[in-house]
């Protein structure tokens, strides 16, 4: 069922096809003549490509356009509902999968819990099961054209390998190869925050933005960087390790071996741990465990709920995390000078409790010239940001980015 699609997908890499399809996606409904004008391709070339795209159901004739004197042109549009994409968000403790159409409209999604310390085989089996569920949902009327995976930790996107997934304690997972073997579909794997940044660029706050940083604050802290509208991955796919920048020389020890890394102070577990320690030292809080309870039961989520209910210790935990995050981000702002910072991940869901002290710190510390055009906002894609991002990895292979034109299509 899927083999021929792989063929057509690969053909999409042809520059002209990608340009035509992208023009139809971004400017449709659009006439053949207008496509020729915008792409600078000859009308016969456009006609040939459009015929192929119609035959393969990627494009449909939609309506009759206004006449500019002669015969009224037939307009073309993307047949977004004819195909689907599977996006996978591999996080801590769970695999989230999503099925969307070519416009990233969600058709189905679910969350599959992972055992605490799965071995590589168990993990890959769970992953395949989760993906199979979504492919089943797509059915024959809406065939899947590709699978995108946003994977936490260090990822080699060229080989589709998870090099190191610290929260799963796994290394060298051949994600692309095992999914391609199981489903005969093209598979693309990226780091979760890189995927998130791509999703924000296409469907969230990163649209029409040249330079932005997407920051994920959850169990760890990482950043996806877009410079000149292009993802910046670094020389060994390791750019954006914001969580391991030092913000407190005398801070707690990090899993990386250093002291005072940003993520030892602002991640969800770090916020919970700080509250636990303060209570152990005698601070009063509504979070104090009763006779039978233990401090370990205090999680980031519970601290958030207590903060909403006005608990002073919980409020202080978020003020402190916001300030430290502001310091970490100021370092990054001074290095990159972005127009926008988009905050995502579990801790970012705390909203103003976190973002107000954060913005205040940035205002107080950053050079005026570095923040003149800066806005800081919370992701509009919420906890779907990584899965939407994973879908976008596939879309970005299928379509040239309109603003990049031929250059983008060639990538
Ligand atoms: Zn570290």
C-alpha cells in the first residue's frame, strides 16, 4: 500500500515539483498562469507538473477564477485531506502520537505510557505499536506520506538515530531504520526542541520571524534555534544546550557533572526539589506532607497548584525559577539577538507566575540594543508543540519553504 507513495515522495525532492506544490499550498487557490509567474517556470513545465500532482491526488482543481479578458482560469488548491502524516513526541515516560492532514489539522492522537527503564527493544516495540495505531486510523482513504519523530536528547538527524536519550537511559537507538523497516514509509527524526522550533515556525509564534529561539522547560531545559529562518543545529547537532549553561557557580550538581547548570534550578523536578528542601528546613507551606506523607510526593505540578491557591512558598519557587531563567535567557539574548523567544514545555504552562519575573529580569539585565525588537511569549501550540513539530519535519521535506524559494526546496 505504501511503496508507490515513497516513490512519489522522493520525486517531490525535484526542485520544480516542490516549488509548484509549495506555491499551490501557500497561495492557492491559484491558476496555472499565476504559478508560472510566481515560480518563473515556463507554462508547459507548470502544466506537466500540475498534471502529475493532480494524478497523484496532491492537488485538486477547485473553482473557476476571475477572467482577465480571455477564458476563465481553473484554480488549483492543495488536496490537504487526501493524505496524512504521523507525528511522534517521545518524552519522559510516554510516547505521544498524532495523525494530521497536510495542513497539520489533528485527526487523532494518543499518549502511550512507557515503562520506567525500558531496554532498547522494548522501547522500539512500544514506538512501533504507537505509530501503527495512528497509521490504522488513517486508513486507505488518507494514506500516510511520512512519519516525523521528535525525540528528547541528542539526535543525529542525518542517520535518524537517537544518540543519547538521558531520561530513558538509552543510547544509539536506530529509530529511523526500525520504523522504515516496519512501515515502508519515509521517517525523519529530530531532537524534540528542534522539532518544536520547526512547528512554531510553520504553525505557531515563529511565523514571519527571521530569528527566534524556542525554549522547552520540562524535565530538562533545551532550546531550538532558528537563524535567518533556518534551523541552526550546530556542528554536531548539539546547539541549544541552554539547560547546561552555568547560572550559579555554587549551584547544585547537574547530571552532566557540572555545578549550577540552568536546568538544575528551573526544570520541573528542580522546582519540586527546592520546595522539598525548604520545607525540610522548616518553611511553612500548604504542601507540607501529613503524618504518613513524604516530601518526595511534592511534584512540579503540585507546586503549581499550590501557587495558584496562593501558597507563598510555591509562589516563591516560580519567582525564583523565573528570575534564573531570565538570567539564562539574557545570556542567550546577548549571544543571538533574537526577535522572539517562545516558551514551551510543562513548566512554561505556569504562565505569568514564571514569565513575569522572567521578563522583569531580562528587562533589568539585558542591553537595550539586544532587546529592542524582542518579544517573549508562551507557545500557542501548548503541549502539542513537539508532536505538531514532528509532523512539520515531514511537511518541511514535502514542501519547500515559501520564503526560501528554490534554496529551501533544495535542502
Ligand atoms: Zn549540566
